[in-house]
C-alpha cells in the first residue's frame, strides 16, 4: 500500500509543481494568463508579485509531499506519512477554499485537490 500512497503523493506534488511553474515562471505567457482569467497585460503586471509568491507556496507544498513520499518508500514510515498528510491536507484545504469562494473555479479546484484527497484517503484506509 505504501507504493500506492507514494504514487498518489508524487502526483500531488507534480500538480503543485506545475502550478508553481505557471505562477512563478510562465506567468507572462498568454496560456497562463488565460488559465488565471487575466484579461490584460496591465492586470498581469498588477498581480505578478503576488503570483510569484503564491507559486513558491505551491512549490514548498510539493517539496514537502515529495520528501514524504521518498521517506515513506525508504522505510521512514512515520515521518514520511506525516509529511504527506500535512502537505496534502494543506493542498486539499486550499482547493476547497477555491471551490467555495468561486464556484466558477470548480474545475481548477478539482485539479488542485483531487490527487491530495485520494492520497489522504489511501492513507486513512491503511491506518
């Protein structure tokens, strides 16, 4: 079961790593602006620093979950599961907040929260 949990955790980390990429690295691309519903370059300029900072929050969560998965597979079960649960719980909380605060962002919230939710369910089913 640890392999399934680690796989789901890796996927959770990958999704949040991609969100980091969008927010901190590729923010000026037209595709990224469209994904975040930014209509003009002026709007992008106004929130660029916020997005950059937010991107790093997503990266740090991804790193925590990734480290937890590696530790879990290496046999450090308690530490690994703890890191995965913390990171995935925060990811899921953020996705839930997005869904609650703006129903039109439900698809984005599902993309952000599905893998962490499945990871947490897999952990809960084995403990």
